[in-house]
C-alpha cells in the first residue's frame, strides 16, 4: 500500500505546496493560501507533513494500533521520506491525552555529551565560532532521543508489537521513495549539509554533484537495514550495543579540539516523563510541553497577554488585531530568551511565566493604538535570580504530526534534527542532528550566566510546541503543533486565536497568514491579507518587512461529531482518516 501511495497519491499531492524553515533560502510557497483538503473520521485521524508518513500512521491504526503506535510509525516513516527535517537521528516531544482527559508529556530531547563545557562553541581565543563551523560535523550533534522516546511511550501506551511499527518505514527505505519538488529544493539550498558525506551524496546527488530530479526513486538500503535491526532488537541495538560504540566514535572523530561524544553518553540516555504545563485561556485549558521546551509557556503567554482585548470583535481582517498579536510576541519572547532552558540545570519559573496575574500585567503594557517603544523581560513570580540573554543560532526544520484513535486517545508529537539535514553527518542511513546549536554560543553576558548555555548532559532549549486544547466542558477540541524553529509558538498561538477567538475551523485557522515579531521588526508573510495592512501597521509605529511563506502546522479538531484533520497548505502534508 505504501508503494502504491507513493506514486498515486503522495507525489501528486506533495507538488501542490512547499514549506519553509528559518534558513534564508529555504524552499518556500507563494501566497495566497487556500486551505488544504481536510479529512473527517470518527474512529481516528492522522495529520503529518508528508502523505507517505500519513499513510503509515493510518495503516497502523487500521491494524488495531493505538495513537501512540501510529505516531511512532509516522516518526519512523519521516526518517525515510523527510530526512532533512526529523527522524531517529534527532529528538522530540510527545504529548498525549485519553478519553478521561489525563494528559502526559514525554521529553526525548537530545543531550549534550558529558564532556561538553560552556565554552563548547568558543575558539581558543574565547571568540564564538562561526555558524557553519559549529553546525557541520560532530560539534553540533546531541545524543539522539527519538528512539528512546518511542520505546518509552510504546511500553506504556502501545497495542501492537514493537517490530510491527517499523514495517511501513522499512518498506519505504527498501522499495524506494520519490524525491518531491520540495525535498529537491532542500537538497539544493542545503547541499553543504545534505551532501556533506559520501553516503549523502550517493543517495541524493548525481555524479556532477547536482541534486537528483524530483520524481527520482531513491532506495536507502542502509537505513532499511538499521530499521530492521531496531525492529528486531529494540532500541538497545543503538543505545546499548555495538552500534552505539560506532555512533559515538563517528561523532567524536568529527569533533576536533573537544572531548566529543562518549559511549556512556549514548548508553546513559533516557527519555523523561515530565509534568505537562496547563493553563486557562478564555475557559479553554491549553496544555503543552514544559522545559527544556519553551513551547507551552510561550504559546500561553502569547494568548493570555491578549485576553483583555476583544479579539473576536476585531476579527482576522483587523490590522489592530495583528498589531496586538505582534506586541504580545515581543513581550513573550523577551521572557523566553531570558528564562527558558533545561530545568534540570537552571531554575525555570514555569508557574510564574504562566501566572494569570503576571500575564495580565504584561498584557497591560500593550496599547491598541501604538507600538511599545521598548520591551524588556518581566520578573515572573518565582524567578530566583537574574540570568542573561545569550546568543543562539536561528532554529529551523522540524516536523509535527497528530494522531487520534478509536479509543479516545490523542497524540501530538514534534520531531526534529534541527536544521536541514542536521549536522550533515550520516550514520546507518539517517542524518544526525545539529541540536547543540540550539544552545547559546556564549556562556555568560556581563558576568551573568546564560540559562541556555552548554553543559554536559544538558538538553538545549527548544521552540517545539505540541499542544492540546480542551473545550470548556473538558473535552478535547484541538491537538496541534508546528515546524519552523522559533516561529513554532507563534504559528500555534495564531491558529488557536483563529479557532477560539474567531471561531474558524482549524484548517482555516492554520491557513491564516503568519506574522513574526520577536524583536524590533514585524515580518509579514507575503499574503495579500497582511500586505494590505502594512500601512496601518507602520502608522502604529512598526518597522515592517516581508518574507515569502513560512510555517508548517498540523492539527486535528473535534468538530460536528467527528475528528477533522488539517495540514498546512504551505506544506506537502495531508490528513487522512482511519
């Protein structure tokens, strides 16, 4: 079925739209954005960034698998067909709820090698390394967490046998998958990473070093073999066996001048169950992922700071509404930069950052008639001491997917290897992440420690924001998440404003244009609706720039007695019902 989908459905749909990352020359789509086709089903629903991964999840549901089983199968399939964005060489965050409303979250974020120090990205003179020097090679590779996350989630919530979840991905890797137009564009603009190794060049480039054309069938026997071993032996094949020795040796050999990754770093990795972060916005309970993710606190701040404003009355065509959203972003991201990091290493005032009184006070700084002249971080309740704002590279890449099943369970899961093709290193047919560049490149500023500085065993701050939204009656209304680096919380919050305040179906809310304003400039997606507001935004005091389409969200919504799945029209993703 997967192979038939490849040609009859997947490739045809994937050419309809493109998605983007934060990279300056990433593949883009052009506006305007019509909503992508939606799917409706009562038993279960799968929404992913690639039709072939969506089908993999649906196949698992139809075999009696749980939402967790299907989500794992999707993650594995994306390792094959979307290797530039996510997979077993990276990590992720998993958020799940069931028919009773019980919600859990699992942290599969990558960790820094035990020998890493705060000076990890400084040269011998104490100067920060250049981006390319830091990213390409072993210096940026964290211990992959997705397999450990999958195993932990499956042990608690799986229904099918572990090995069955690998069948769709193994078929895609061994039988072959077609290069889509979007994937070819990634191969072109990120060639220094996609073609960094001989393995990558052999898979995706011709003898002249050019990306293979769209439509080319690519087989990845090395990855098929890796997935087969993992299916038969479990995650210990990588974390505890000889494969882990080889992985550590590869990364260490590509980490000049540093201690590098050790065997025990891989053997000692563990996914961690963490308390979800939940709070109330307009009688809806919003739950998300806590530190090391900045997703939950930032999404909620973006919303709650605007609760005093009647967004419903303003509506999506109002320049004032988008101005308010831009101002809320400036406040939320000022706090995010200063306070968010791995809470196992630094005190993160999570409860203070979502405290209703605190966010009302922050929101009171926002005027509907003018732009704030300056924005500074606040002091949320529980903030123990003043940290410093560091310097991180722009985040990009990532993939999100949502699954619901007939048992009333829902999983929203974000998976990433960070930038396009991660570190450029390949092992066993898959790309290794560059997640360590999500740490600050500088350890302190003016003598104050940076919360998100590098430390051995620490998990870098993430923008990934898998989110669950419960209606006032306690029932699950929306499960959502997005890809696109630091724009992720903004995409999620924009969509939730569309659903909760503007009463839009989730597919229409996702298709709303994106506006990004975390610094001194407002960046508008080149969509007619927002571009028409540019004079009004400038009159309110904003410096306005534009960029082509960015964003890649996926969601499932309970509507009219059934699950409705939606995928971002900027992407090649689709939703399919069980």
